[in-house]
């Protein structure tokens, strides 16, 4: 099913058409096979970079697309519709670019962003640790001043592209151990730095083509020019990046839910019982109607948040709302899609069981949905309701 879009420029329309062409010709045909084999589609990110789709929300002077976030997110949604591992990978890569693009020096932007946005380099975002997931301020990975640079020791956990990335956007403690959120700094660390290694990939219930692994830092030495932004101000950088990253996850969730809805609607028209297509039965037809409504509502919520971001207005609360609604919707819609398929939906002969397994992680990454509710409630308390 082709979703009607409200696009304000011919260029944006062309970008969506190009994305759909790549999805239909290159992603959808190989997604099930590569997921089954746990194959990481690194080549796809090169194709996306070469097509100008990997740096859409970033400045054109550094190789980006100069596109509003509203357009970028719709591209992410389309990619996730075809293959969630790719849509999520683009969202995470964009997240890893944000600190350099928004807080880096002119020298850092000129030196790093062209390869990051052009697809030559794939990034990872190193914030979480085994004992400090949602409580990021409790991190223990440390970067100590040594001469004219830093020495890093510690470990990060649950890192998308861990062990496969070309660079890591790292958040590490530079202040005292009890300095909380005030003693954290941001660094750009090349994957080839001596002492940097990765743990074995996690064995997950879904998203097998998206590698997730711990990243280990054992006396990793980096120069002072690897510091992004001011020392001790990294926590603010991390939070600013996560607000945008949550919108990326919301777009991924809508794309996955749309794929499940499309599959369920198509099957309901083909499958016949008691002499009629099963979609003609009110019980199933109402289920499909609810699924379509939830997908459409989730899409409009992430787009509304993106418009606030594009206008330079606060959007943190709306980003949390969009992530919460869209990922809960993805879980509900993919589960209902399995139900529409009946016994066939529980087999790997059809894609909906994979969609259902993949949807679960979206309620966890970029802050669990319980954390999103906490973020929203705190905004409401500050606003006086």
C-alpha cells in the first residue's frame, strides 16, 4: 500500500520515490534471507550514502542533504517498511553524526562529516552500559587526561553496529566518579584505535541482521581533537541527540507497522473461508480498521514532532510521545497481523512472525517506553498540566 505524503518540495518527493525504489528492488527481496542468516547488509549503507539518503538532515556543505527532519523521517519510515535493520541502522548512524554536526568545531565538521554522511564510514552511538542503561548519568567508562590527549577505559553495552562500525560516538566520564551528569564528555573514536575491541554479538529474538554488541576500551589513546564540544558537557549533547533519535525510532516503528498492515490486508483479500474473503467478516475487518487507524495516528504524531524540531521549537515531550505511541502501535499491529494470518502467521513462511519479533525491541531502544512515560510526565509537571 502506498501511503499518501504531504511533501512541500519536488526534491522531497523525488527522495521518497527514490527510497521506495531502493526498498522494493534491493531491500524487500533479500530481507528475510539475510535475517535468517544473520547477515549484516553493510553494502546497503554504501548504496544509501551514494544515493544521498544517509545524511539528509545535515548541511549540504559537508555532504548532507539539507532536508528538514520531516522529510528525513519519512525516508527512514520507508526503509524500515522494507527492512527494519536498515531503517534502524540509518537512524542510529544519523544519531552518531549529530554530536559532531551540532557541537563539533568547524575543523571537526570539515574533516569528519563528508565521509560520515557519504556512506564511507558507518557509525555507532556508545552511551549505554550494563549497569547504566536508562540511568545514563551513572556511567563508569572513563576518559582521563594524559598529556595532550585522553586514555579511555571501560565498556559499553547494547551498541548497534558494535564491532562493525567505522567509528564510535562515545560518552565517557571525565569528571570525578560522583560527578553525575556534570562530569561526562563526548568523543569521536575511530574503530581502529589500539585497545578498542568488541564483545561477541548478542543473540537476539529478532533483528539478526543488525549487529548488537558490547564495545570494550582498554587503555585506548585518543588526541585532544577527539573531544566533541566542551569537556564535561557531554550529557547535554547526549540528551539532545536522543530527542532526535527517538523520532527516528518512531519512524522505524511506523514503517514496520505499515509493512505488517499491508501484509494483513493483502492476505485478508486472498484467504477465503465459508465462501468469502476473510476480510469481509466484520470481526476481522474491524481489527484491520483499528490497525490502520493506529498506524496513521502514530505517523501524524511523529511528523508533528518533526515540524516542531524543524521550526526550532522545543520538541522533547512530543518526541517521547511519538516514540511511545508508535512503538506500542508496532507491537500491537504486528501481533494482530499474526492473528489475521492464523496458523500461517506463526510460521516463517510468511513475514509477519518476523515483524512481531522485531517490534518488541522498538519498545526498549532509545529509552524504554516506561522511561518515555516518565519524560512526558515530568514535562507535564513543569508545565503545570
